[in-house]
C-alpha cells in the first residue's frame, strides 16, 4: 500500500507561482510513473503532467511552458512547479503513483488562483 501526501497548495494571485510536493511512502515496488492530475468544480479529473522513474515527462497542453514536473527518486518525492498561474488553474490537484501492481492517489491539495 502506497501513501501519497500532497502539500504546497493555497491561494495565489493570477500570474503568481506555487510549488506542489507529494511524498510517497510504503511502497514495496518501484514507483514507475508519478504524476499530477487536477479536478475543477463540475469538471472531470484531468491530467496535468506525468514523469517516469527515468525522468521522461509528458504534460497537458494547458501546462506546457508554465508548469514543470520533476521527481526525486531518492526522496520518493514528486514536485510540480507552477508559474504564470491563471484563474482557470483553480482546482484540487491530486498526486498519482503507478507501480507494477497498482495505482494510487493522494487526497489532493487545493489550488486557488484569484485576485
């Protein structure tokens, strides 16, 4: 069983930055893929960005050029650096981890972009 604990969310003005973190613990297997998803009120959960254990990344068009995903395998920690935030980035952001046997989700952290 993998536990994922997110942190770093909060209220930020448009154009501002936030850095989300997600610490993974309890995994018996290597975590192959980690990622960030988000869900805005009334909308489906959507991909923000993912990163493989080797460091290859993929991100949604809405995140390209503004968000950077990274991971520290030694610390079992995932990061999402978000710059130039927009009101439409407001959502609950969820950490995701995929091992060889199962997928796991964190509880989510709220990001609100508002003036």
